[in-house]
C-alpha cells in the first residue's frame, strides 16, 4: 500500500492562538470540574451493561439479524437508547480538572472533513456508546498542541447479548499486544501513552483516506498521515475506562 500526499486534505486552520498553560490538573479526592453525578441505575433491559436475552418469540429474528448484520438486532431494539453502562475508568480519572474553554469538536467523516469549519474533527463509529465525561480528556491535549491526535481506549460490547466488558484488568490500562519492533512509551501520571497507531480525534485539517473503505484500512491511512506529517498520537486511558471519554464498541463482525 503506497501512501500519497493526496490522501490528506486540508480544511480551515485553527486561527486562534492555542494556550500553552492549560494542562489538566489532578487533586486527589476532589471531583473533577467536568464530572457529573453517577448515572442512576435503571431497571430496563441491558442497564449497567448487563447481558440481555430476548424472549422466545423473538429468537428466530435474533438469529437472522446476527447472520445479516453481525449483531443481535432484537437485543439492540430491546435495550434503551440511552442505557447506562458501568464506569470502568481508573479511580484517579474522576479527580482531573480540564480547561473550561476547550475547542468545539465537529463529528464527521471524510466528506464532512472537506467542509469542516470547526476547530476539531471527531471521528465516531455508529456502533459505539460513550461513558461519563468522555470528551474533555480527548480535547485537552489538542488544545495544548494541535499537532496531537488523541485516541480513547475501546472496550467491548458483545454482539449477541450486548453485555459490556472492559478491555483491561481493573487496576491497569496496559496490556502486552505490541508486535516486534513496536514500542509503547508510558507517560507521566496523566496516563498518556504514545502508541504506534489508532483512530480518534484530531485537529481540523486531517481526515481519512477516502479510497480506503475497510475499517482497518482507514486506521492505517490515518496512522500514515500522522507519521508522515510528524504529528503526535496519544492514547488516553481516562477516556476509556470508568469515566472520561470512553468509547464502547460493539463486536459487530459476523462470526
């Protein structure tokens, strides 16, 4: 696969001068400025990320939907649009204060990125759910340095019963899955890690390669773009576990 300059398109640059002294601050046992009250525990199907089994009369529909769409649509229809999910962040994630004048994100894909006038382009998959306080930790590193691309940790939602599961053990955000020659640099107490590749949130001028139509090809295209233009990529645990900008992706590939 050859990476070409035309795979990147420019949109409106961020005109205002980015502040350099607005790093997030941590104060133990003091709730962060973006933290909200924990979600109330509902009693509907799938609440708190629990598995849900459809009633017998819907089992045939469930099986057909898994075959056709790669996920159990009967369960998806049964659970609430805004169901609650468990907060799997590290405990410290609840005690970070983030800048109050963060850039405004624009949720879009490649076509929208051409016309983007917002300060930050935010890439979201349709098949995802987000947890408490998920956005400020994504935006803060970009506000401090707009050459940075930020990425949340992705947890899992089962494609059959939609139960929620964390990617990492309860007390850590590190798991050894790097290939030969790759390395992971663990940062300071902010929990920032520099990683080889991923997708996520990026300053306005960058977008996906339009000619790549497969999920992992788009990730590779974004990765090459970040590398070619000497950009920074940060993976932020407080956006995945238990708080912050956690993305929860359903396992939607057909078996």
